[in-house]
């Protein structure tokens, strides 16, 4: 039994569903991210993976079911409120300020956590904020790129910077939407190391990812979505041996 097999859920979907225009995009999904684990969410294109992240993080409201964060019902809470209560996330499309440096991007996130977004408008200077920003850049191995503008970074470095920004808000659970998308082959191993190390820093992770070698190497558990329903959830070995999962991926590499 793995160390996280009996850990408490930090984030949970309970019978979660989303219906739009009569189409059932997500149906009755019961799934949790447990304390200290890395849960990977996989599934063929259009399975509902991003929708699930949107519902969990409050970007979209479910049409049925509930979301619990740290044991409390946050179904009606906004994305900002969930973020304040420890839920971080990154998006498939980059959310960086391309014209600002990597350090400035992280510093804005640090500032907004420390004093609320208005402090950014006041242009508050703070040694502590700078030190914290630099520590976050160090944590994601980006110190050497601190002065580079975000727009000129490689895809791999952009993903690292986005994780640093998410960590600036000190999340207890972090949702990553396809962190390896567009990342060059040589940038994959450092990103895998960074994401794998988040658990040791006390951050539980829910990660949507298509790269199976990355998923199988990193995840404590894997959840498989198919046509909006949860097909299987278990250890990487259990899931890859599952006949229904193999059927869903027929013709695709698993
Ligand atoms: N706002 C919307 N209105 C109607 N249909 C939507 C909407 N958003 C998503 N869908 C549909 O819901 C389904 C699931 O989409 P979603 O993006 O969650 O899938 P996914 O598993 O993340 O796919 P991919 O791996 O391609 O990113 C798709 O068929 C998509 O077209």
C-alpha cells in the first residue's frame, strides 16, 4: 500500500457534473486528490479533463454535485476564494505578463498574496518580497533567467515560471493543466523533477497530462476520464492493466 493510500482528501469532487446545452460533458465524477499525493488525470481528447479542472478550481460552476477543499464545501465559492483557501492552478495557455521579467512576474504574485492586488497598483517596494520571489525562482531552478522577459523564455521555462507564480500563493493543492504541452524534449526532465518534488514541499498535486511516460513515472495514482465519466482510478500499474482503459485507448499508445 502506498504512503498516500489512506491520506485524507485535500480536494474532492463529489458526484460532480457539468451539462451544457443538453450535452453531458462531465457526469457523476467522484474523485479526490489526497494529502501528499500526485494524482494524474488522463483520458482521450475531449474526455472532460480540462472541464474537471475548471469545476474544481471555480472557473466554472458545476450543474450537479459538490467540490470540497480541505474538507469544506466550496461549490459556491469563486475561483479567487478557492485560491485564498489553498487551491492553486496553472492553465493550458500561458498566463504570464510577457513584457515583464521572470522575477517581476513572480514578485507580482508574491505582492498580491501579501497585501491584496491593490498593493501592486501602489508599486510597493519590499525587500522581503524580492527575497521571496528570488527563493521561488531558485526553487524552480530559474535563477539564471530571473532578468529575462517572460515572453522570451522557452516553453519549459514558462511552465516553471507559472509553477513559481502558483507557489507564491502558498497552495496546499496545485492543479496543473498539461504542464508538458509544447515543452522541448530537453526541457522535460527538469520539469518532471520540479513537479515530482512539489509533494516533498507539502503541496499535493492534481495534473492533467497527455505524456504517458511522464504520467506513469510521476503519479501516485492515475484517474482515467472517458466521455465525461470516470473509467478507472488506481496506481499506474493497476490502471494500465485495466481492460476498460485499454479499450478506451485502443489505437493510442498507453
Ligand atoms: N463551453 C462549452 N460548450 C460546449 N461544449 C464544451 C464547452 N467546453 C467544453 N466543451 C466540450 O466538452 C468536451 C470536453 O472538453 P474538455 O476540454 O474538458 O476535454 P479534455 O479532456 O480536456 O480535452 P483535451 O485533451 O483535448 O484538452 C469536449 O467535447 C468539448 O468540446
